[in-house]
C-alpha cells in the first residue's frame, strides 16, 4: 500500500513538473527541446503509473485534457452521438464533412429532382443567353488611346493565327484563359479602391467579377470539348503569367485604356467564334453533343449540340464587348465607374 501511494504521488509530481516545465519553456525559449522529450516521458508515465494502483487514473486525465482540442464527453453522451450518426447513415442522410468543423455542401437538385452535379456554380447562377444582341457593332477608334488599343489587339492576334490556324477549339481554349483575367483584375482593384476610399463601387465590382466568372465557364466548357496537349498547357501558363501582370499595371495606369483594349479583344473573340460556327456548318468540325456543364449553365435543351454552345458563348462575348466599351467611355468623359450604374447580370 505504501509503495502504491508513493507511486501515485510520484506520478502526480512528475506530471505537474512536466506541465509547469512546458509553460516555463514557452517563456524561456526552450520549447523545442521539451516538445521532443515530452512524448517519450508521457509514454513512460503511462507504463509506470498504470501499475501504481490508480495513480494513472488520477494523474493522466489532466494531461489528456490539456492536449485535447475538444472537451471529453461523458460515455452516455458519446454513445447517444454514435447512435444518432448510425441512425442518419441508415436513413441515407449522413453528413459528409469537408473539414474538422463538419461543414457540408447543401443538397441542391435540378427542376426534375435529380441531384445537381456541379460545385462551381449553382442553379440560381445559370441563365439563358440573349442571342438577339447585335454582333456587328464596332467602336471606331477616335483618339490616340483608342487607336493604340485597337492596333495592339490586332498585333496580338497575329501569333495566335499563326500558331492555331483553324483549330478553333484550341484557339477558344487559349482565348478564354486570357479573357477571364481582365474582369478579375478590374474587380479586384476596384474592390481595393473601395476599401481605401470608403466609397461604393456602383455595382461595378460585381459586374466585372461576373464577367470573369462567365469567361471561366467558357473555358470549363472548352476543356470538355478539347483535350489540350502538354505544350498548349505550357503556353497557357506563359501567356497568363505575362498577360496578368501586364494588364494589372495597365489598369493601374489607365483604366480607360484597359477597358477599351478588352472591348476590342471581345470584338476579336466574336470574329473567332463566327469562324468557328462556319466550320461547324460546313462540316469541317463535327457538331458533337454539347457538354453537360454547358447544358446546365446556359439552360440549353438536353439534345443541344456544339453549335448551340458556340452561339451562346459568342453572345456572351458581345455583351462583354458592350460592357467594357461602356466602362471606357465613362472614363473618357472624366467620370468614375461608380458614377454610372453597372450592368450587373448583363452577361
């Protein structure tokens, strides 16, 4: 009995010294050495205190509570929690946790009751594209900045035509990796400006981010249709790295020039997708079934074809053309974007 009592006291004393030693180490700067030694000492304490006739049961819970990240539940509560989990699993309603905190994706269904398969957009973010938009509109360059933007875009198109020629699927994939950058850069810089100056954005942050998201969905659709080769992936990395930084600096220096350049880029995109449609209609490119993601995103018929997808993408590009030329005109009139209502939802 005496030995058992001594064992209990020894365990408690050593555990307290370990705990106090750890706190002191945090102050004295020797926490690394203690963190290395303590696991081995804890293992020895488990072995010795377990044979000390109950000392372990008095000493170790304090240690365990300090190391645990959540409170220790009573056995009855733990059993009830396990029973609830088993019940949910049996009913087919078990929660799939995406993290330690148990955050799970809400259950979303289509109109026909089937499960929504996409996690990159939700049913309320889909829309039907307006195909009646005028595709022939062109902003005639009037001043030096307009002419500079127009000729720069025409110059950029030359290597694209040489490299891709009439492989419009690969061309569209490359185009969308670039086209999704301006909206994100513009929205980000306007967001930071709003935070710095305590000003509203007039809805332009959301409008530009919507544009970037829409262009990204174009890319997701094209990736389903075209499997890019390794060197095309490398080209995407290089072009995106150069274009992002260049456009970032350009937007800081002159937002009106940046938006004008994007407007002309969208005009070129309309031209490229028009040529894409010509090859589909002539049979040079097979009119394959539309990818499932495009059917859900643009609310296309279930039997939609590639031609239907290109038509809605081209209409989106025409909307982006109008938004960016409009944004540039606002700056040319000496105003800020927040002075004019943003075309939110105008894809």
